[in-house]
C-alpha cells in the first residue's frame, strides 16, 4: 500500500462521519436558514468525496461531476437566500 | 521523486479530511447561525481545496490539474458570496443573535417594518417617517 491509499482509507470514513453530522444539523436545525447552511456544506463536502473517489476508481472524468455540483450548490444557495429574503418582506 | 509526491498528496488529503471534520463539529457546537457560518465556510473551503490539490498532485495529468484548479477557484469565489447572502437573509428574517454576543453593528439601521437597510442609524423622527412610495421604489 502506498501512502495515498493509506490516506484514502483513513480520510473516507472521516468525510462520511462529518457528512452524517451535517445531516443531523439539517434534521434538527431550529430555523430554515440553518438547514440551508448545512445543505450548502453537504454539497461542498460531496465535492471532496468525489475527488477522493476519483483516486480509488482511477477514473479521471468523475471530477466533471464536481464542477457541476459546485455550480448547482451555489445556484441553490442563491435561490434559497432570495426566497428567504422575499418571504420575510411580505 | 514520485515517492515525495505520494507523501505530499497523502498529507494534503488527510489534512483536508480533518478540516472537513472540524467544520462539521463547528456546525454542531456553535450556538448561533452566524457563528456556524463563520465556522463552516472557511474550514470547508480550505479542506476541499486541499483534497482537490492532493488529487491533482496524485494524477499528474493536465486535464485533472485544470479541473481541480477550476473547482478551487470557483469555490473560493462563491463560498463567501453564498455565506453573505444567507447571513443577510437570516438577519432580515429576524433570527436572533447569541445572547452573549457583544456587538451588533446593524442594530438600529434596519427597519423591520419597511424592510429597508439604511446606511446610517435612523434615530430621529424624520428618517423613520420616510415616504412609502420612495422606499418601495428603492426596494424593487
């Protein structure tokens, strides 16, 4: 085993556990804004997961999925913020 | 030479995972939505950035390095913007600050009835009684 494989086998459970903690915040979060922050964080973490998974599966094209997820996460956050601001206005 | 690159990319991936874990702990333990955002945005951006850098160093291909750098630049550009937007929406929505927070810079400069943010505090009467048509035109 090379160093990178050891690092992957340690870091994949760490990322998974932290994603579970973020899901707990999505379920519990007292306000809607907390849930939006946690969902944005989950989408950002998925990009890191994909980058680690690209090394395991040795497929280089999977990083394109990361680009798409980054764009979709920013778009969703912006839409939620706009909606929340409009909702508080009315 | 490739052994050194292996070690460097392993260290980058491990440190990125640990940064992501730290940010998720901050998401749980912080008492306030604003502190939660300040804990999560920075640490997660740094963690994912270092993981992508480790992946780019491991593959050593031009396409992978380009994609990783594109994702890193995009994250570094959009994470502060998204956090600012959600924080602004949360403040306007009336989410309270932590009760041990010391300073609230926007206190008194946001009118919760008309939903207009003034650049100065409106303490006097003349600024409170702004004409309604003017504020509606400004807000839209």
